[in-house]
């Protein structure tokens, strides 16, 4: 039996913990002994196989975080020496760097879940810029010393090769998988009585952290135009985050309290997604958006910005990806609709909609107006989602672990 240890920031909330939950659950228990090492000592909200070991509590400022970073390296080093893991699987940049720096005898699989050249350079002051430059340096210095690097999309892999000079033969793309059986089962649970009436009329839904990355303010800004055409339409946002109060203020400024609902984090978001008319992704950037896979799996048509990265690979077939070179206007792909990507500019000071917002508005109007189009994408999406099942993802990791252990 092989001993594998996952290194991940936490199992509290977010996309990476969900991916790890699915991977851990579907790896064969009689073949792998699992340990999950948490970089942050936070509550555990996801079910995984094996022991869960918190390493060090999170630092409160940059100085403390630097000290904590070194403590994590030291603690993981001694854990590896004691447990004699065969393979370390890092989830995310910090976990990857620490796993490689400890110079354990274990083989390291570094998984990357975001376009680092974008994520490491979005916003922030002088200190954050310096920290991100240090991380860029560490990626270049460490990732090539892993056994393999697993980006969760093709574009992330291309970015690692182009920007960070990771060797092409190190890259092994494995798309995120979701547990379709569990998702469909949870989606069938009835909504709370007080929320059922929300879905009596057309609903646009977005699920994700209320953060700058997710760009939900663009959806709020186009709502007045959609209301003119669909007077009873609702926009439902599921999630919490730093931008919560900012979005609430924007809703009040536009007088949209009746039409836009911030419902917070839901233990079972699938009930809501399945009943929505359309799922809208407004992110400035992504790694591989699991929420899109979950939406199409539940038969919810998708309108997404063509951001870096993931939506294009998920919603278009290979032939479309090869020929869709310009990211202008909107494009009806085989499995969903793409529209212009947004910039980092929040664009809330101007009353006029940007060209990108107009592209999203037109795509949503088209989807909401055409029931045949909705039915087509509901059916096509379900078929597409079969290629992103968690069991398939786990088999790819199992094969990869076997290969690097033999090498």
C-alpha cells in the first residue's frame, strides 16, 4: 500500500477543498493510505479519507506569515521523515512550494488551480507586490524539481511553461472532476418553503465567493436593462466574501433590492442551481470553474465570460477552441455561450455599460428569450459533464502516482 499525503491550505471553503474531497473519496482505499495536511488550522467542512493533520495556525500580518511559512516547512519535513510518505500532492502554490522545499524522499505532484501570472498580479499595494514577486521567483525555482506538475486546465499549463519556464515534459493536465451522483441527489432535495417562490419567475444564478475575482458587480449593473425586458426576473448570488458589503451597496444604489438576492453560503447550492433558468459566470479569471461543471451537470444552461481559464475548454469542443481565436462579441459554443472577458476595472462609476457588459447582457437576453436554446444547452451540458466525473479524475491520478513511483 502506498502512503500519500495531500498538502492543502484548508478544508474550510472553496474550490480546491471540493476537488480534494472528490479525489480523496474516489481513490481506492485498499491501494492508498491517505493523510491530509492542512497549512491552516481552520474548521473542516469537507469529507476525506484518512487522517487530517493541521500544521500551523495562520499568520495575521506579512511578518507573521513569513515566520509561519518557515514553520510549515519545518513541521512538514519532520512529518515526512516520520511517516515516510511515498508521494506528496500539493494543492495550490504555497503547498507546492513547501512540498518541494522540504527535500523529502517522497515524490511531489504539484497541482496548480489558477493562472498564476494573473492571480499573482491582481491588485495590492507595495508589500503585496513584493510578496507576489517572491512567489513568482519561488515557482520558477521549485516547480521543475517536482516529479510532475498537474494544472487543472490546458491554459494554466501553457502559462506555467511560458511565464515560469516550467519544462513542458513536467506538465500533465488533469481536469477537475465532480461527484455527479451526490450532486444530483442533493439537487433533488426540496428548497426551504420561504425560498421556493424565488423560482416562480426567470432566475439568473451565480455561485462563488463575493470577491473581486468573481466580478459579480457586472451582473448587478446589467440588471436594470434585463428588468426592462423581463420585469419579474431575479438575480441570485450564493456565496460570501470581502465584496459582500460593496455588492449590497451597489444593489441599494441601483434600487434592485426586489430583484437581486444575496443568499450567502448554502450547504446545498445544487437545489438552487437546478431550478435556475441560467447560470452566469462573471469572473475576471478562473483556474477551472467547478461551478460550471456542476451547472451543466444539473441541466442549467450556462452563459460565461471567456476569462482565463477554463470556460472555453469546458463549453467548446476541440474544433471550436482551435478556430475561435478572437474573443469578441459572443459565441454560442457546443455546450454553452461565451461572451467578452472583463478587465480588472470595476467600472461602477460610469452609468453607461461597458462593451463587455453589453456582450453579457445580449447573451443573457438571448438565452432567457429562447426556450429552445435553453433546452438544447440543458441536454448538451448534461452530456458534456459526463467527461468531468470525479471517478475519472481519480483514475488519472492513480495512474500518474503509479507512473512516478515506478520512475
